[in-house]
C-alpha cells in the first residue's frame, strides 16, 4: 500500500469512529436531556444543537490535523501503520474522556437532585 492510501484509510477509520460515537450519543442522550431540562423545551433544543455542533467542531479538526501530506524521511509501512494505530487510539481516548465528563456532570446532577 502506498503512503496516500494509508492516510485515506486512517481518515476514514477516524470518521467512522466519530460518526458511530455520535450516533451512540444521540441514542442515549434523550433520557438525560429529558431529566436535566424537564419541560424547558427551548433550552433543551438549544443545548442539544450546541452540543452536536461542539462535538463535530472538536473532532473534525482532530481528524484533519492527523492527515500527513508527505511521508517522513525514515518512512516505512510498519511505522506508518503504527502511527495510524496510535492516532486512532488517541481519538478513541478523546471521545471517551469527553463522554465520561458529560456523563459525570449529568449523573452528579441526578444524584444531588434525588437527595
């Protein structure tokens, strides 16, 4: 495989991770928003729209920054694949940290309101 094919594969894998994570969030976000905002539909809709835009404003630049246009001087396919694995693992880590933070905020709010 050439350098450019591997870069395209890296971008597509990253894009799949970002979109799959977003679909997962959409699926599980409704109960949290219902609980957090109750009858305040305008605030709920605004929050949902802003978080959706924010999600893509965070992760699309990360995907674009990960693209290399020229191979490094000591290029080898094995090193390139290793770099791709590190990049995708870092992307998954960022997605996980973001979602853990959001779940922590919502679950803390739920715990304090129950007591």
